[in-house]
C-alpha cells in the first residue's frame, strides 16, 4: 500500500467508493482548484515511484492496539485486487468568517449598517477569489440573537453534520 497524488484516472474508483459509503452528498468536482490536497491510498503489488510529495508514511497500529473499526477496515483492505484504490483524502479550501466591529462605536442601527457593508464587500471578495463557502462559528453568548440576524443575510445553520476541527502543528 502507498499514498500518492490523485490522478484523473482514479475518478471512477473514487466514485464507486463514494457510492458504497452511502452518504447523502454528491462527490465534488475534483477538478475544482479549491481542492488543494488530493491523496489516494492504493493497494499496489509494487509501490509506485510517484509517491505523494508531502504524504506521511502509512503507519500501522501496533498489534492489539487498534479498535474494531480500524481492524475491520484493514482486513477489508487485504481483499482488494492489486493496483486498486482503497481510499482518498481530499481537502478543499473554505473560509472562516471573523467579524470585528467595535461595540462602543455608533448606535445599534449604525453598527448593523456597517455590518451589512462589510458583509457585502467580504462576500464579493471571497467569490472573486474563487471561494465557494464561508463558515461562521458564533460564540455562545451571541449565537441565538446574532444567528437569527445573519440567517436573514442568507447564512444557513447546519446541524445535520457534526463538525470537528483538526489543529495542525509543524512536523506532524
């Protein structure tokens, strides 16, 4: 097994894997330049010379330490034909929105107008830069009231999927 850069010839295999997972979303267009990481895990008889430039080596858990899901996934891996794709890691750029607006300046109505101006300018700027979505993580003290306001501007609260965050550190 090895990890390598995605190639267009991998698309059919990734479509099949995506369909087999049964999740309710379409496989995204991997030609989209916002996909900055496209790595494929392949089960090859002989490792290819073309290995992903920045991919970390595949690390197997020590005997007896993996959980049942990992164990069954690894057992399934062994049943794939030589040269087949087992999985992929795909990372698409998105944006986190931060609003800094002095709560001491102006009246509430003026601050709302200022927010609307910043919102429109930031939306145009993000679109022109090629972004497709922006996410806002609202602090609990303002989430209910401010959430209703930004919903009127087209923001959607998405509780259907549970978000997780991975903090990246150098060397890992």
